[in-house]
C-alpha cells in the first residue's frame, strides 16, 4: 500500500544527514535525562548536573546588563516610560531607536538589513575599535546572532565551480557551527590543524598543505579563521594574522573572520582582521572580508535575544545584491534583538545616569572571566595527564587529556570515540557535562574536551575537583600507573 | 594582477542570483526614494507616499496588543514587576515563561525547538482550533516567523532524487517567500494556477496538469497550499481541501499548509488541513503534514518580533532528527519572540485582569479588517477595468486590472512587464506603493497588483480614490474609450 512516509531518511536532502552539532549532541541529551532522573529522586553519584557544554553565560548565572534589559523592555512597551525605575538615558535611547521604526513600533518589520540607526552605531563601534579605519553602515548586515549571518555568507560558496565541488577551509579544532552549516550546504571542509604546540597558532605551512590537498578535488573558495579561538581560546598575534592574510591573498580566498569573542579577552591586545589588512597597505587593504560579531558573547551575553552582525567589506555590488535578496525573503532580524545590539555598540558613557551601574556590571563580568581563565589554566595543568594552553579569551577551556590505551580499547568495543567515552563516563560519574573534542575536531590520536568556565566560583571549583577526581579514578580503572597527587 | 574580487556574480552560488522577492523589490526602493525627495521639499503630484506593499499592520498604524507588549517587557526586565501598570495576569504569565528559561533569563538559549512551555501552549491551541484532534508539543518547532520554519522544511527537498532534480508545487499567484526560497535551494517550482474564475479555488485538473508536466523532468516531492490565500485572500472550501488532500495522497506528495492568515478571516469557517485530514479518516489521517503559523499575522501582527511555528505531523523519526540537527546549529529562535507566541496561543481569558482591554483591542482589529475588505471589494469592482474576487481573509486585495494594449506596448518599449509599468506609474503619480502581480505570478495575459488594506480609514479611502483616478487617467492616456463613472 501507499502508506509509507513520503519523506524518509533515504529520500530527503542528503546533506541534512551529515549535519552534526556536538554542542547540543547526545551528551547533552543524556545530561537532560539525568536531570530528570535526579528530579524523580533516582540515586546518582552526584547531586546535580553541571552543564558546561555551551557558552551560555546567563544559563550559568551571569546576570544581564540592566541597561540592555531596560532598553528592550521600554522599546517593547513605551507606556512604561512613566515608571520611576527607568533612567533618562534609557528613555532617550529608546526614543532614538523607535524613531527609526516605522510608526515607532518594534512590531513593524525593519529593513531586511536592519534598522539604519543600529547599523550606524555598528559602523561607529567598528571605527573606534579599529583606530579610525573607515567603516560604513552600508556594509553592515544585522542578523539573529552570528550563526544566522555566517550561514548567509557561507551560502555564497555552495555549488560547483568549473566542474569542481566547492570547499571552505576551517580550523581544527573549530566551532561546529561551521562544519554543520557547510555540511548542510554541501560544501567540502578543507581542514587545517591549529598548532597545539604553539598555543593554537595558525601555521602557514599547514594552511598551504590543507589548501593543496583540497585543491586536488575541490575549488577552495574561502578561509575561516576564529579569533579569539573557539574552542581553543587563543588570541592570534598580529604577525600570525599577517601571515594568514598573505596566504588568503595569494590563494585568492575570501576571508571569514569569526571574531565573536573580541570582547572576551583577558590578556593580549585584540586586532581585527579588518584593521590588520588596512594597516598592511596595498594590496591587502583592498581584499574582501566578512567579520562577525554577536551579542550572545561579549559582556552582554544575551544568547536568547538573538542578535549579531556581519561587516561585509569591499563586496562586489552584484554579490551584495544577491545576498541582500536572499536576506530580504526572510524579512528582517528581530527588532528587539537589534535594540540589544544598539546597546552593545554604544553602551552608557561616563556621566550618563546608567553608567555607574553599567560599569560595575561589566567590570564584574570581566573580573569573573579573568579569575576563571586563570583557575582553569592552573588546574588543568596540574592534573596528571591533562594539559592546557594559555587561555587568552573566549569563555572556554579545551584541555588535552591522555586516555590510556585500555580505555581507548574499551571505547572501541562500545563503538565510541575514546573522548566521547571519556566525557560520557565523566557525566555519569560526576554530573559534569562537557563536549568531547571530536565534536570540534582534533589531531588523530589526541583527545580533548571543551568546557565552559563561566560558572559561579563555587560551582567552578566543584567542576575542577570533579575533573581531577574522575580522571584519577579513570586512570586507576584503566591501568595507568602514574602518580596521582593533585593539590586543589 | 590578482586584485579582482574573489567572489563575483560569476562565481557565487548561482541559485542566489535567481532569488527575487517582489514585496521588497524595486518599486519599494523607488517609494523610499520618493519619501526622501518629499522630505527634501521636492514637488510631487502627491503629499505623501502610502506604503501598501507589505502586510505589516503596525507600520500602517494598527496599535500593538497591550497584553503582549507587557509580557515581553516584563520578561526582559523582571524588575519592572513593581510597576503599578503591570496587571497580575501579565506577572503570572511571565512567571510561567521564565520558569522554563534556564535560570529564569530570556538571555539564556532556549532548546533549539523552543521553550517547552510555549510548545505545550501551541499544542493546546491546535487541539482547541481543530475540535480536539490530538496535537503534541513534540511536533511543534518554533521559529523566527513562519518564513524561517518554511525554509527549514523546504530544505528537506533539495538535492536530486533518482537522478531527477527535485520540484515542489506552488500556487500561482503565490507569496514569493516560496519562489525565493525554492530558488535559493535550487528546487524547481512546479506551478499550478489558482482558478480566478472560481474565487481562486484549486482545481484537481490543474493540479494534475502541473504535476504531470513537472514529473517529466523532475521528482515532484511536495505541494504548497496557502489558505487563506496570499495574495489572493480566498478561504478554501472544505470540499476543495478534500480534493487537494486526495491529490497529494495519490501522488505521494508531502503537504505544506501555509495557514498563517487563519486568524484574519472575515467570512467563511476556517478548517486546518490537519483537521480535514483527520476527519477524512484512513488513509488520509495517516499522511504527513507541515502547517505554519506566525505571530506576524493574526490579531497580534508583531512582524518585527519574529515569531512563528510549524507543526510537523507524522514525520519519520530520522527525518525529524535531521531537521532538528539543522535547527540546532542555529541555536534557538528569539526567546522574546517565543513570549509573543505564548500570548497569541493563550490570550487573556474572560475574568482575567487584562481581558477587557485585550478583547476591545482584538475586536477593533477584526472590525477594521471586516470594514476594509468590504470597502476594497466594493471599490475594486466599481472601477471600470478592475475586478476583484471576494476577499474572505488575509490582509490583502489582489484586483485584476485590464491594461490596454497601447500601455502594454509602452511597457515593452521600456523593457518592463505591463503590470510593473502600471504600478510604477501609479506610484509616481499618486504615491501609492503596491506590488505588481508579476511578483506573485499570474496567468499570462492577465494583470493584477497586491495591495494591503489595513490602513486607517481615511488613508484607505485616499488610496481607493487614488486607484480610481489614476486608472481613469491611465486609460485616457492609453486610449481606452470606456465610460469612467465611479462613485466613491
């Protein structure tokens, strides 16, 4: 009979079957199941699940920035302006934003690229960040987070080129938004390894190797660089960035700079790719570029409000038009998200009523990040069998873990990757939920996991102790004989 | 030298070059230019531009529903709960929603399918709408408007099938979200004409013709039906729906029901495809279905807040998993948008503090829609050379316009479609901005335009008069001799 499903795994877009996103993968599913089991009173070797799988600061207890939330609330409900709780600069900001909304309503569609007032603010922010390098609001496209605009830009590269399938170069380890989106778009990933021995730097030699190998079968179109790194947390040196730019120039690659953690840096200066290109002079200052920023990161960390932008530098007009048409079909990004971006791009300034509270809140976010990165770095390098590069920024640690051969064997018997096995055991025995390195990619034979580090101080100490104790027991079980002294 | 752009119209994803979205096309660009010219004091034959190109109620002056805005504001800024302006049921609603947000913050990511509390509410709404037909929150995927989830579902059909390119059947006229998205995905559009002579019904004969012709070259995978119609405004009869369902069943097509105007109906009962399938019994009650709803339409009309859902009925588990993975990469839809959907799915009930104001606001929206549809229908059928089918719902009129042969000739000389020419002239001479029928598709040799009808009463009268006067002058210029008496 005809009563089969009309769409099945056998006849849907096969690219979709290749989409994986480890950050929300099976380990998280198991963690949520464990949470439900704990709620039901089922006995576990831990009293709570600690989610450390996703860079979601508010979910870890970071309070929102009051100015942002007041602006959003008042933009949604301008009648609240009479409330004594709303400072004058919030009212002024909302007046400015609503002045650019049709009939003053956030419920009207904005232009598909975003409100002009917000795009102007983004351009000003970029100019200030880059020491005056010109920036135009016409180059700014707002989106529902960086993911949204990254996907739009990657869409440009789908489809064969001169009979060859397209490829885009991505770092390994990488943030799996890239691998997931490229898989959906049917674009080959040309992987280049970050150099763990040199603080996750990019090596020109390795870039060339990756490009050369991919070019045998594919048309390599673009290069993705994540700086500060996710999951790796490094901030690239200016020299390294210059090397990368020269490589992209010589190989005719479009550069995508994922710079979403630019406000989450604890040491080292941040240079944007745009600025470095500009200051390198010709011919590099005439290269195209896409640079991504999101309000889900930085001190705002408003993940759930979905806001971000891409600056598209020196795109050909017809390419820009095609991209704009595709964005237009989806109407516009959320206007309340655009309000968040507006606040991030132009936060309260000294002398304004909201400034003191704003400054205190941001300072606390920064202090926490500094403290956690130091703690994580210190602890992970104390646990025998763990090692961790310096964490310059982002909100993650990505320690390397030695997994004994007997444990690797046990994993293989369960048809699991050794790091998946390790992280699942960690979860089952400690309640701590991290993401295995294989979800980001890693050099064969090495094993890592990514953990967020933005928990409250006590929770974070609890996590670090859990890692140390678990690893000791793991090594005992799987027969590593090394000494196990850890001071915490 | 190497200093060409690395990405050009010649080497990007060629699908993107085929994306058109007339609702935000060149006529709107010209309208915005005219607005700027008027601001500068440049003389025009009109004193203002009237935008009637997009179904954006707030942009046309419809005030937002207070309950929705209060919930959104309080969810963003829970400290405002002390404000005397916030009713108790708003506080209670926000408490319920935030109770399902991690750590009670809308700034935390929600699950990628949406908050459980909201998806539960959607399922309850669907059950009530459909007279008790079962609905599960597990079948509900929340998105940033219907566009977002429609695109996700259409993505399932990309890629060749047994060596044949895929095709999806769409109505003509259609809402160009479908043509634009299918173009981006490289899916062939198998067009079927709605029957203008029978109030835009679907004819089984025409569906078969379209399917047969497309099947010669393509694997036809799915059927899109828009009910209530956009741009056409008809509400399908139950008999017609049954015919469509039988056709989809027999041809093994997946049915996509764009039902976003289900709350914008002035006459006739609305039946969802899900309900009709269910009540038809076996085998139709075991068919798959995707049904779309958005908060941009209905009485909420919160276009800028980006919220909607798809109910995916009876999908194969592996298909669902693939779709969920692709959604997961993009994290989650805006949580404040999810709050809007929550309010729409469960508005204030009689006896609750917000009910009286809510009921008055919704009643005014409905009264306006009834009045405007009657006015539009009446007027468009009075203008000689215009004709318009009954408008059962939506927020548009799609009148047919006779364009004299000499005017068609003049258009061809400018390399324009006759209806593009007509609408551009209308804009230049009256300031009224509508979308040419060619942006939606129409039978060759027929001409239409789509206009929104939700302006304030005076503005709408002004528009209708503008159409009548313009058309009279247009016919005078291009030599039609008919009598021109119009009573307004």
